[in-house]
């Protein structure tokens, strides 16, 4: 069986809650939950399939230098990672009303770092069905991962996750 992990951060908020939902759908016995807060690049080695969970928070300050958040600290580990032969996907929390002009930007930021590290990304989601103005996560009409808005459309989350797991299952082996 393929070894699967969800690397997520921060803990206790919306990312954590959605990570738990994804874990439950795949099967809690099949997935290891790894808070990025206590992980390093060496932890990638233990898995064949990695799902990353991130939120876009405090982008203004990141444009200068990464904040001292869980992800701000962990991001350099992604650059050090060896993703050869691994399957990787991203889900990202955002707020499409208050932050319509930077909706889930950190999905794009993380996807960029993963691509630089030669990771192969899966689970790109069409922009149809989402309302926003701009997003650094979008290229050619696709988000680089799964956007979730628990602030303004939490009712859509279960269906979005279910569809996304089905999409991943074309390539991932759960
Ligand atoms: C200070 C702050 C800045 C935010 N900036 C953005 C943003 O630029 N784009 C976006 O889509 N969401 C933005 N959000 C919304 C969060 O991404 C959203 O609330 C998310 O669910 C937070 O998840 P977490 O509590 O697990 O970190 C921001 C939220 C806060 C509090």
C-alpha cells in the first residue's frame, strides 16, 4: 500500500478541520496527519503520496519576508524536499469575499515552491464554481489545488472535498 500523509498547518483552525475531513474521507487508517510545525524535509521521505494543507493569511507581510507562522517557518523545508517518484497535491483555505483580490494565493506560492523542487502536482481544480477577482493560484483556468472557503461558503466544503478526493483517486492509490 502507498504511504500517504497530509502535511498541514496551522493547527486547530480551518485548515486543521478540513485536513481532518479529508483524512476521514480517505480513511483514518490510510493517512498520517503531519503538522508542518513539527516537520522537516526528512519527513517527506516516509511517504509516497503527500497532500499539503495551507491557508492564505498575512500575505502583505510575506511579500517582504515570510512570517513566523507554521508555514512561514516550514516553507524552506519544501524547497529542500526530494519529491522524485512522489505524488503531491495541495488544498488551501481562503476567503473569497474579504480577500477576493488575493484568493487562496498561498496555494500558488506553495505550488511554485513545489515545482521548483521538481514535484509532480495533481488535483488541479477548474475556476468554475468559484467567485473571486484575482488569485496567484490560477493558471490556464485551473487552481493549482483545491480552494476551500470555510468563512463564507462552508456549506460547499463537503461536496468540494468529495469531488477532489475522486479526482485524486485517478492518480493516487488510497
Ligand atoms: C489577517 C488575515 C489575512 C488573510 N488574507 C487572505 C488572503 O489574502 N486571501 C485569502 O483567500 N484569504 C485570506 N484570509 C482568510 C483565511 O485564509 C481563512 O480565514 C482561512 O480559513 C484561515 O484558516 P486557518 O485558521 O486554518 O489559518 C486572511 C485571514 C486573515 C485573518
